[in-house]
C-alpha cells in the first residue's frame, strides 16, 4: 500500500539525510590511540590475561602493592627501604639527613636527652616522658635507650629522686636515665641547648614516620600506555547506515 510522502519545510533536511551527511571521524594515525583510559572509563582485566582494548588496564598494574619489609627497613635505618626498592636518591637523602639531625640533637643535649624514665611500667614510663614515643621512630639510634631501660627494669630498681644510672655504665654511651638531679645540672650548664637538642631528636623521629609510610606504600605505579587500535576495515563502517 503506497504511503503519502511527508512534507518537509523549506530549508530543512530529513533526519536520514542528517545521518548520511554527518562527516565521518577520521581514524587515528597508525600507532596512536583515540583516547587514553581514565579512572572512570578504564576496566581491569583478569590477572595474567592479555587484551587489545586500550581502555583495559592489567590487574597487576591497577593494584597497589604495599611493602611491609621495606617499611621495617626504613624504620630500622632511615632510607634503607627506599634503597631496597631501587629509589637510590631518595634513600641516600633520608639515610644521611635524618640520622644527622638526630645525632646533632643528641650532641646538643650532651648525649643525655634520649632515654626512657626508669619505671616498672612501660606505659607509665612513656607517660612520664612522652618525647621518647617520637624519638623511638628513628629506629636503631633510639634502641640504646630501650636497652638501658630493659636493663634497669631487670634490676627491679624503683625510681628514686636524684638517683640515676652512671654515665660509665652505659653500654652505648647514651640512653640511660641519669636521674632528675643530674639532668637538672646538665640543663643548667647547657643553657637552652639541652632543650633544643631533644626537639631535634623529636623532629627526626616524626619525619622518619613519613619515610616509613613512603617505603610501605612503595613507588608510584604508572599504568602502561594504551595499545593502538586496529585500522577500520570496509566491513566495519564507522557511520550508521540509513534505513531504506
């Protein structure tokens, strides 16, 4: 049954004509992709699978890999975890600057401002001197204080005002609680340098917390560039065909 043609106003074209007259987008040059995958459009391929879709990111590259071993290494020796991960410049920077800052503060404090207060309870010892909670994160340089505290605790000696460990008995030359009277004498003799010294050791410990997290998170993972799209063939037209 014949159908009546629909009148089209002058100056306008039918919808099918618009579809046919729309210019086709030129294909991308060989070796380039039309668009890079983004966080909103990229999909994750199964582990070990290969795909030619440029919007698909391998699962190994999309997952964050944490490195607790490198984090512990950077805790023990600042920057060691970064060296193990191959980040040599950053590792050497941390390994030189942070211990240097810590030992400089220790020098200003006459090697007596890094210690744990002698008390049978570790919690009460840290409550009496919370500064050591930050100094602890510098790693190995703070371990002599832990050793001296453990040795004093094993002797089951109660803290007596004005009495403390002797400088000559310290195994590493520092780390023992010298007692309130001796510490007061050192602070009066050193003016403000003693307080400035423990501030330097505190800053070094806090900065190493950031170094530990940097080693734990690992280096930044960049996604591989997308694979090039195949050239369009005559069998796969790029423009929609109009219905007859």
